[in-house]
């Protein structure tokens, strides 16, 4: 069982990666009006929100040490920690890009069986690609890899560590879609704006260097986070 914690330190495992396998249904709920509009109507009708809107993007503060398990992951998979330019995002492609986010999120949540790293056996926290069984980081890494393979730029796909309302650690993938940051999470099939996840964001990958991490600026007030 995950232990309550108030912060994550380098090398400390995340505790909120496990929950019972999610039921899958056709009517996956998308929390943002921008997303539902992109699916329901012509792509040209979807307009990017103002870039200056502070709630739209995860605010970063100072550079910090990356999670130790991610540093080890980069040594094993340098290509996954390199910059990928990808294709530019345009208003006309909003519907197709949204369909990719929904499809990859559902597929990876379905294909990986939840399983924490074996703390009882003394196995260190390990972030893995192509996992058949895994925890939250493994889901997030696989979603990131598959979206990069589809042409998404690495700057739009960043791993983030968070605290849940009960104080346990977790990890999600943050995807930037038309000027807003959305969370792809193995604990839900919903794609939600980062401020509507209920999580306290701690660290996030750099946009310019996937090996670098930044603390998330505090306070995160007025956003429903604990």
C-alpha cells in the first residue's frame, strides 16, 4: 500500500501509481470544452486560447534534480530523452490531434496491467518502456513514446510528478494541445486540463531539454488543488 508523503526526493518512489484496472467504455468523458468542440464540430472552428492565459499552462519555477529513476531511464534510452522536433500544431489539425491523444491514452491504459515495482523484494523503482505490467511512470512513458512516433514534438509531451489529495505520489503525462496543458493519466480515461486533475504538481520536464526538470511554481491557488 502506498505511504503518505509530503514531497518526493531524488530516488524516492512514487506511491500513487496503482489502482484497480479501469473499465473502458465508448463514451470517454473529456473535461475541457475545447476538446469536445474539436471532436464535435469542424476543426476550423476550434480557436487556440490566448497564450497569456495563466491557468492554461503548468507554471515552472527553478531547475531541480530529475527523479533518479528518470535519470537512469535516460542512460538506458537516450533517444527518449533527446529533443524531437515533430510537426507544428495548426488549428486545422486540431481534430486529428485530439483523436490521437484520446486513442493513445485509451490504448495504453488498456494494454498495460497495473503492477507496482516490487518493494517487498527490494527492487528499485524503475521507469520502463514497452511494459506489459507497470506503474504510473511506465504508462506515461509509453504514451509519450507513441505520440512522439506519431509526430508530436517532445516539447509538447512532458512527464510530471504530482501529489494526490491523500498525499501519495503519482506521475502523469502532460500534453500541450493548442496552447493548453492536459493530463493523460493511467488512473482515469478522461483527458483533463492540468488544473482540473485534483493533483498538486511538484516537478515537470523541461520543454527544451527532456533530461532536465523544473519545480512547478507555487502557489497553485484557486485551481481546486489540495
